[in-house]
C-alpha cells in the first residue's frame, strides 16, 4: 500500500460482543474524560469516527436501545465474551 492510499477502507472482523464492548468504551466510558479532552483534534476525530462506525454497525445488525435491565444483561454477556476471547499477546 502506498501512503496516498490512506483513504481506502479497511475491513475489520470483530465479534458482536467485541464490537459492542468497544462501542460502550468509546461512547460511555471515554466520552468527555480528561484523556479524550487532552487529545489533539485529529485523534479525537479518529475515535469519534470509530464510535460512529461501531454504532452504525450495531444498528445494522439489530442491536438497539432497550430497557436498562435488558441492556445491562446484554453488556454483561458482551464483557463475558471479551473476557474469554483469545488475545494475541506476542507483540
């Protein structure tokens, strides 16, 4: 890939549980934190863009707002999935 191909889209494969957990971190846990506010505009935009992509994909696959008890149960299952997924720690 040449440097001028940065506009090309990349395809990521994530489980729904992983996607949901990433979206929750970006949308709910990192939003308006000192960490996010301390980033440069380009870095914040990159994270906001990723949050938007995650949210759009969740909606496309049918994950939508629901009553708190149902949402909490869904998030618990997503976190359990992430806790048990294999991670390449060779880096």
